[in-house]
């Protein structure tokens, strides 16, 4: 999906979330096609990735600059879709 290996990471995160949550979230996946599940996993992976860029950055001017640069990589990637 991206240079960051996000698809693989997103699927692993979703599996852990579904097991841990034991909620309707994991139950709802039973009704989605394989293609729909993969698409949802990709969206979740993207959301987690950009959220982590912001949340895990050092709260300094350099951290903000680095996070901005990483988010710009995503912007450019999305423009090419």
C-alpha cells in the first residue's frame, strides 16, 4: 500500500483490536467480503499511521517539523491514487 508497509501493520492491528474488543466490530467482519475487509483494514491502517505520526512525535519544534514532513509524504502518496 505505501512505502511504510502499512497494509501489513494495519491488518495485524485490526486482528489484535478485534480479539481484544470482543465487540460488534469483529462480528461485523463476518458479513463483509474479503475485498471489503481488506479495504477496511487499509483505511484503518492509514488512520492509525497518520495518528501515530502526530501522537508519537517529540513535542518540540523539530518534532513538529518531522511530523509535517511525514504527513507530506502521505499527502503526495494520496494525490497519486
